[in-house]
C-alpha cells in the first residue's frame, strides 16, 4: 500500500519524495477509473507520443471529394438548416 497524502487548498497533492525519486518523472497522466479511484501514471516520453500523433494524416476519398455534405444529409433524411 502507499502513503496517505492530503489535497491542499489549491487542489494539489504532494507525491512523497521517495516515490518521486524512484519514478524519476515530472509528467504524469491522471485517470479516474471509478467514483473513488484515481490512477496516476508516469508518462515516459511525451515527445515520441506527440510525434506519432503528428504523423497521423486523414485522407479523404478523392472520388467523393465533390459531394456536397448538405445534399447527402438531405438525401438520407437529415434536416437542413440555413442558420450557418
């Protein structure tokens, strides 16, 4: 089990020094898994993840590039509004 820590008046939680030294990171991801469980994970290399995300490119279908989205929506029962 771990140590018990408190949240300060600004919402911060202090990670004990011994744990910080073992982990060696300053960047963490925080995840809430259920109503009363929070998982804190050290992020190893944010740069590599950012590079992978940047390399993702979305490519449309060139055969359908001319299709008007509003016309397709109307054809399939969508409601067209001219508010935009």
